[in-house]
C-alpha cells in the first residue's frame, strides 16, 4: 500500500482525487509548473494531509499521478531525468492542444498514448488510469445506491497494479483492470471504447 501520493498538475482531476485521498487520511503532495506558492489556497482547502511541493518532490512520492496536458509530458524529463523505480499513473489524454480548450488529437500511429508517455519518462512503471471519465465523476462520491463508480486501469507490472487496486478500493471506487498497458491502454485512451464510459459496479 502507498503511504503518500504525489501529483504533477493541479487541475480538476488532481483536485477531485486529492479530496478523496485526504478524506481517507492518505497524504498528498501537489505540484505544478508554477511552483508551490501557487498552491497555497488549494492545500489549505484540502487540509493538513495536503502539501504543496515542487515537481521533483512530488515525483518522489510512493506513487505519482500525472495530470498535465499530454503535449507537455516531454518537459518533465528536463526536471526529473531518471524515473527508475517510480510508479506513475498516466491520467493524460492525447489532445493536440490544451489552450484555450482541449482539442485535436495527437496521432501516434500504432503507439498508444501511455506507451508514448512511458518513452518520455525513462525507467518509470506506468499505470493508465483516471483519463476515461470527466473530473466531475471522479469528484463525486464514488459510492452510489446501486454500487460503486468504476475506475478502469491498465498496467504491465502485477505488483504495482495490485497496490494501485488497493489504493482505489480504499478511496471508495471499484477498480477494474482491463489488461496490460498496450491493449488495455488502447481501450481507455481518447477515442477508445472505454473513453468517457460511466460504469457502476454492483458490489
């Protein structure tokens, strides 16, 4: 089980997940490209278990959730050149533009989005998750009268996936592994059959 969670990016997905983690008394380290001083209001809202951090500090957490615009992922190699031994959850979607709104699509040919992310974070163990639903669904209480909100995920490392599965259960979601990073990631990425699919698991 992970003792803390680092976030790179401080947008809606980070804010939604950080609320659930703090409620479960799991410390979070939140970072963005603007620096810790820009996160004062957010961490104050989240409470004592939330901490503003640099990207380097967040990247040292037990598990790191990557929630930045897809096209900005290569910039992280300039900040943290070696990602060996780190578990990184790829929550990105391969939009070609992110300002003024997310739009377009980066065509990677036969390569999946998460394979591309892995290539730019050398040494990292990548899990694909949290990209397949809108942040509003992540922010809401995952426990419904009919069951629990499903979080699809994909990954190749059995141990890392088992620990991630436990983390997701702890914060109330129903984790569903859909395969390895290539085949499962293809199902989940932008335009895939699981993208924006809202599913409730009955138990």
